[in-house]
C-alpha cells in the first residue's frame, strides 16, 4: 500500500472529549460579531444615502429657487392693441428703458412680473426690436448699419436675481435682448439678492443678455461735510473728521484715486469672472457723477471724460427725475445716454406716451405730461408747433 492510500485510510483525528475546538482568533471574532458588523455597515450606508438624498433635494430646491420663472400669460385689450399697432416708425433714434426690481414688493422702483410681461407684449405688438448692447454701442458712435426697425434698448440695474428670474423667459419669448448692470463686489457679497458669477456667466453666454459694470463695490455713500450729509462716492470729495472734533475734505487727487480705483477694480473682477468680457458700458450709480450734486465742481468735469475713456457707452438715469443742477435738454448724446426708469407709475399708456415723445423728439419739458395719473392719449395730444 502506498503512502497516499495509507493517509487516506487513516481515521480522522478526534478532538478530546469536553475540550472545544480552537479556532483562529480573528476568524472567531468575525463569526461572533458578523451580524453586528453587517448591521453597522447597513446603518451607515442608509445614513449616507439619506444625507446624499437630502443634499441633492436641497441643491435642487436652491437651483429651482434661482431658475427663471415661466413667462406670465398676458394679453392686451383691443384698445391697447390698436394703440400700440399704430406706434410710428422712426430712424436714427434708440430709446432706452431701465428696470430695477421685477417683483411684487410694490416699491417705487419695482415692476410686477405681470406688468413687465404686458409691457414686453406691447413693445412686440408695436413692432419694436430690443437690440443687443453691441448694436447700441455702434449706434452711439454713429454707425447705424444693421439697426432693425423701431430699435429699443432694454437695461436692468443692480444685478438682481428677482429681475433675471422674471425677465429671462419673457425676453426669450419675444426674441428680445437685455443688458444687466451689476457691481463687481455684489455677486459674492449678496448671493441671496444678486446673481452669482456662475449665473452671470451663463447669461453672457446665452446670447440673450450682456453683463456690464454698475460700479465697484455698490451703492455707497460717504460723508461730504461737517454736518454729516452724505453723497455718492463718484460725485463728492469725502469729509474726513479728526480726533479734535474738526475735519477736512480729502484732496481732489485722493478723490480721483478713490473713485477710479473702485471702478478699475470692478473691470478687473468682470474680466476675471466673465469670459471675453470687455467694458462696453457703465451705468453710473444713482446716475450721479457730480452733475446732480457735488462739493467740488471739478468732479463732473473729470468723471465723465474719464468714464468715456474706459467705457464705450455711459448710461445715466431718467431725464425727468430733475436731479441735475442744469436742465436736461436732450435724451441722448454720444457722451451720455439717459434712460426711462420703469416703475409702478409707468402704465402701458404712460410708456406709450413717453416713447412717442422720445422718438418724435418732443421737448423734454412737455414729456412731464406723460407722468400724470392719466397721461394724454396719443391721438388727443396737441401737434408739435
């Protein structure tokens, strides 16, 4: 019998009676704690899955809360349709509108989403074409080539999230373009109120929007005299108190450095965050570069030329606001573009009235009639002398 056959016939080795068989220590521990370990892993797996689901839902909810809203369903009355269809044609002129908030707050610079949609429908009914900022820049520099019939520019100040959400799908519906002005600091400082940089980048890439600078750090005010009065950062020299109770105005050189460095910083931020950004336009905060009020007459003479050297177009506010020290005689010059501010008072009838005055080049003082509670109907207005 060979060795292999002999080993196969040997009886199995018996464990002594009463003495348990010894297992390797690790294997024994695993066998003993296997049910608890499985439960532990399952519990952690379920917990991690639940956390992932909650985070995903929260992220989706946050994204939905910032996404563009559906365009409201609106229609014009028959009388409004007739009025807007009769809007006259024009050449060599581009009216400019400016919106701030589009929401239901009811404040003096906000328009409701419903009213905004009605206004865009009225413009479409009249045959207006909301042009791109690039087209407006060419127009402002005397190049009218490529301008469509009845051109108009739609602008939106302050980079507001509510405005973008309410306006985006309405603009897309009618094939309109918009220009959003925001501050270089606000996308990071005010993410709940303002659009974030990633959202601004998407807007710029959409072909619907152009994103431009409204200033460096925001609607800032500074102390401008010993009484504590305040004024805009681009319009006044700052009053600097001293420890003895007196004070003095910063030098004009210090004003220039402070004002221009803020705007240049904004240009740098836009250039970093927005691909292929170029400083095509600047909307002056509060429409005040010193022409509305200042404590140094050199400031407006310095600021506007400086802005014109750094931006292709400079926008102000509403020419009917009466904020300037001198009467405004024209709605547009190549150096400075005024805008119609849209708010609760700008009904369809008021908007029609003001736009007709703009394209008919009615003297500005006569346009104040459009701001009355019941502006004159276009067919009832007195003819120009």
